[in-house]
C-alpha cells in the first residue's frame, strides 16, 4: 500500500547485485584461513612424510635404527614391508618398515 508496485519489483533485483559482492567478501576470510592453514600445517607435514618415506626406502642391511616403540638395533634383513632387527646378540625381531623413526650414525651401537 505504501510502496508502489514498480519499486517493489525492482528492489530485489538491485539487492541481488549487491548481495553477490557481499557474499564473496564474506567468503574471503574463510579462503584466507585455509591458505594460512595450508602453509603452516599441511605443507610441512607433507614434507616430513616425504622425507620419512625416502629414509625408509633407503634402509640397508647394517643400518642402526631407532623404532617408534623405542627399540634400538641393527637391520639384519629387509623385506617388502618389514625388516629384521637385531636388538641383542642372538635376538632378532621382525618389524614393519614404517616403525623406523630414525637412522642412527654408524658405530652408535657397541
């Protein structure tokens, strides 16, 4: 009654044009947070996984390693997905290759 028919019909069209820009601006902080999250958390984690995979692929007999469970020993055999680890004289255990956390310098074990 107070608003003419012509004004009522054009109001949503004008508002939708401005609404598109405001919706993009409201998405901008979300996009920026994802970009920051990627560079702070995701990318370094992927780099660390790549280095760990390269270390596991480079394992050889005679390497001295530390495992995720805290065992320290010498690699005696290498299989497809597991390794033989000598943890004491005459004591050898089979472990998954992915359990190796660190390759120690030669001569660490006496």
